[in-house]
């Protein structure tokens, strides 16, 4: 996978009218080589997946197992190319003058795989359905910027029409947001914003088992816990056309067994090398592997509601001390065999506008002496009892969590001389319950996988006052103001600059301590070529060809 | 015999209710909020959370939840998983696979275990006996997942005699290797159990009498020694069937068998009570029935045992 920082897809057409260009992503030059090699376009690719956790409805799919299938069987107004740039799919144009009121025009003649037309109503109805509390869709918060969301998503509300969505004609509709948000068009490629055919609303549950979409593929078979079979959708006309004869997603319970299947050419594409093979996969697989960062990170959150860690001088000093006491590169090398990239900011390097030299980011660099000094300064304000425990919570049901949290804790012990202890939780649900009810008694592991390629997605939902995933209850008026300013900017480059200024505030307060960026380690069999991984660490399945 | 059987089957009812109640309570009591896990660390509005909690009855007190579950059970409604599937469908897919795996493992255990055990017992102290003893000791000492990974790597990846994992259909043929791994430890126990038992019975008075009567060696072994040696073995095998079905999680994970072990494991992590209770409920029934069959086999093996 490669990624560029150069703005490729977001082009400004007209003075203030924002239009998303339809230029292809980083891999659009590949098919030519492929044909020269004699690639087999009818080959059915097998790939690993996990069983989707929910029925396949756009607004109810929030995890990778379902997400990767949804992104292939549906397509939205825009989609994301390999490098995270946005390209038009169904949208003819997305225009706004104030980043608050958007007019969206659809391309004509688009259909779902069953032949029914994709119209403005396909979008408006799907979004209203996803937002309404009575439908209990997991992704409902994605619609919170749209005017009228508060009414349809109130407890026990029976309303299901947001006032901000208006159909103009079959191929035009308007969106009014509650506040200006310049990165709204970027979100429209996320699963939650996919259109639905009329048939979906009659019996959403049944539809979720046999979805009818409009993407490059259609789902023909779903054998639960076994496999999901995707056929090429002939009616698809967008930029992500299939270059193979279909995809057979095999459900794996462990990546270890999937890895053995790749080694014996039984499985074609594996998107995650198991931890016990990280040291050897590059020699095992020859040139059939990839290791590159994607839009996700790992952090440690030390909530502001803890004594000694309140937002303010003492808490900030202690958080900075802890950040400087962690030798991230050492952990990456020893625990992950180089499979992560040291964090330089709160976002991820594959995003437009990413800057690794934001002022204040040196707080993420290891320096034991500086760490001790900062901790001592905090002690002058209020003494940290020498026998006090500092805990870092993690869930034991996630592979590799224990190893890295213990490594972090050991470094804190050695470099700060404090009694740091790893605090295991039996499951993700137990940890998240304590975290979301704000009853943690120490720091804890956190992380973020981007929903759509945007700096804001790493900042707003996590550190905005009262935001949904603001686990540490961070609140800064200055930061909130910068976020709003960035969202109101009509030029994305300008917006990114403001978001990076907002990060300067975060580096002082450290509402979360960034550790490293996630990287994808994947491999493939001898049967396929043209395997590339996207900005979100998911393989570009439609590009893969047989040999 | 018939009334005995009926009585034993009637016992199923209190055992089943007791077991489901206990399991339901255990899942209920595990810390954490399943809905928080469903959101996967992403934000969720309070209204959505409330709606979901109500949808799965998680807002109700324990006795109401369990009562509702039992009520639905009477109409054969086992509830829904978080993924919106009927739990009965989940069971219907996973149990046949695991049953095939367990039966194959049991056959491997029974046939090879008794065969090797009898030979070893009859040739106590000889080369075959020593070899079997050492081999079975090694098998018992090595954890199942090590055996599984090694066999998978050697046979599946290096030699490529079979695919490293089973396909979705999980046919009998594909399940032989996983069943071997699953049954190997028990196989070692069955060998040792049979061997000890055979050695004990070999010197019994009735065996000496049988030999003295001039019966063939084969008849002495099969009818007089083996039949009397089988009681502890059958007891072990009967109890093992249940453990094989419920405890196949490691083997199922290694060979990617879409069976019960993994279904149960994931359901426990997610706090998906209906699935956990249903799986355990069926396992309880399997245990009880297997024990019933064992008890009946006793009567066949030893005429002195009679059920009135």
C-alpha cells in the first residue's frame, strides 16, 4: 500500500462550490500491467473474514467482518481510493456554499442489483431509517450532524424523518446540517451512508440477511459462520469495477489457521498475520506480504476525573511525564517485531493534511530524564504517595493487549520509579462498561480506527466536549473552538491546518497518550496478484486478479 | 428396564432446569454491558442504547429475564442472537458438525484404545507394551493445541496430504485429522485403562477356569477377559462424549471447524445469554443421555447388574 499526502481528489470547482472529482485512486494504473501479465479476470478470490456481527444493514454494520462485505455490495455517493482520497461514485456533484447546506445531485440511470433505480429517496429513506432511535441502529450517531437528528433519536421517539433532509427530485436532494461541517462530504463514503432500495424497509431484518445493494459485487450466499459468497454485479458502473470473478469470504475463527491456509495456497488473501508468525512471515511468504500503516492508532487514556490527573497543571505534567517515560520504538520492535509505527500525533499518517512535526509533538519522544523531571515538578504541586498504584487497564480477550500493556507498565516502573501495574479485565464488554460509566481507577488502553479518511474523525468524536467516545471526559473550550473553526472552513487544506493547530492544544493536555499507528500485515497465496491494501487496512478486493 | 429408562429420562427435566438457571445466572452476573461491547468502542447515543437494551430484555431484573426465557422455551423459541439470528438456527448448524467430530473422536478412542490396551495388557512387559506406555505418556503430557498445530503444519502445510482447515461442509473425511487430535489424549487414557483392567482380569479365577476348560485363546480373551475389563472403559467413554462435544474449542479453533465450542466461546465473550444457555442446555442433555446409555451397557456387559 502506498499513501500520499498530496491532495489528489478534493478539487474545488467554482468559487465556493465543493465538488468531488471522479479521479481514480493510487491503484488505477494497475490493470494495464495486469493484463500484460495475463491476469485471470474470472478467477474467484478466497479471502478471510470474521462472521459479520449483525445483519447487513448500512447503519447497523460497525465492525470489520460486516464492513468489508458492505463496502463491496454497496456503494455510496463517494468512495475512498487506496490512498484515502475521495472519488465520486453515485454523486454527480455535492455542492455547498457555507458547509452547512448541501445540494447533492445523483448520476442518472443507477440501479440496485435487482434492477430497481437508485434515487434521492434511496438515500433519504436509508438515512432516516438509520438515525431513528426506534430502529436501534448501531451507527445512528453518524447522522447526528443532520438537522432534526435530536428529534428522531430521542429516547422513545417514534419520529423517523429528519427535517434536514429534503428530496428535490428523483436525482437531487438537499441536506441541512445543524452546524457547518466541512468534512461532511468525506463521510459519505462510510457504510452508514449507503442507499437502500425500497424493499429494505418492509422487513429490515430479513433484508439484512439477504441484502440487495448497488456495489461492484452482490451477495449470493451467506452460510453463517462458514462463508459469504460474492458475485460480480454487472449493473455497477463506478470506479471500483471488479477485476476478478467474485470473492468467497471464508469465516475463520483464528488467524493462525488462516495463515496455514495461505501457506498451502488454500486461501488467497489474509488481511492479518497472526502474532506468533510476525517474526517469520516475511521469509515464509517470499514477496507475497505487506506491512504498512493504516488509519488507526493505539493510545492510553488517563481520565481527567482521577485524583492527581485532573485537567490542569499537575495532571498535565504527570501525563506528559508518563508519555515521555515510554520508549515506543522499543515496544514496537520487541512486542510487534516492527509491525507498528511510532505515533507522532493524534491522527494517522495516511490522511490528507497529516503533519508529523506539529509543535509540542516531542512529548511523544522517549526521554527518561525529562520524564522524571516532569513527574518531580508535579510532585511539588501535590505529592504522589510513594506506595500509590498507577494502573493501566486492558481487556484480555484481545490478542496482544497483555503484552504491550505490560511492557508499558514496566517502562513506567523503571523510568519513573512509580508503582505501575497492569490491570486486566476479563472481556472487552467489561472494560468498556467501566470506561463508559466513568468508573475507571487508572489509565486504560484506547484506540481509534477511522470511519472515513479525515483528521477530524480522530479528533471530534474523541476529544470534543461531551463527544460520544470522549472516554477521559476531556473538555477544553479552546480545543472545541478550533474544531468548530476547522469544520467551518470551506477549503479542506485550510481545515486540516486548523485541525493540526487544535492538536497543539491536545499535546499540552494529553487527553490520550498516543503510542503508535496501526499497520496492516497481510499476505496472499501463489494464485493471485495485484493485492493492495487501502487506507483503512482493508484489501482492495476488487483489484485482485487470478494468475 | 423400561421403567428404569423412563425414570432416568424424567430426571432430565430438573437437571435441565437447574443447569439453565445456573448458567443463565452466571452469564447475567458476569461484569460488563453487552450493549457497550456491541458499539465496539464507537459512540452510541443514549436513545439507541436504551432501545437496544430493551430489545434484548437487558433492562429487566434477573427473574423476569429468566422467566421470559423459559416461557419462550415452551414454544420452542430459543431467542435471538445479537446478530439477529434465531439461536435454534445457530444450534442447528453447529451441533451436527460437532457431533460428527465427537463421534469420530470417540470411535478412534474406542477402537484403537481398546485394541492397543488389550494387546499391551496381554503382553505386559514386552516391547509393544513398553512402546504404548511411553507413547501414551507423551500424548498425555503434550497439550492438545501443540499436537494440533504440529499435525496441521506437518500434514496440512508441508506434506499437503489434506487441507490445513476443514471446509464449511465439514465432511466426515475432512474431520478425521481434527478428530484424531481431539481424541488423542483420551485415546491414551483408554489404552492405559484397558491395559490395567486386562492385566487384573487375566489372573482371575474364571479366566483360569476358562483356559482349563480348553477354550481357545481368542474366546478367552474376547469373552472372558475383555468383556469383564470393559466396564471402567465404557464409563470413561460415556463421560468423554460430553466433554468431547463441549470441550472441542481448541481443536475447532485450530482446524477452523464451525462447531459448538467456538459458538459458545464467542457467545460468552459477547454476553449473549440465549446462545450460551441453549448450547449448555443441549450439552447437559447429551451428558445425561450418554450416562444413561453407559448404565444400560453395564447390564449387557455384566449379567450380575440388573435394573428393576
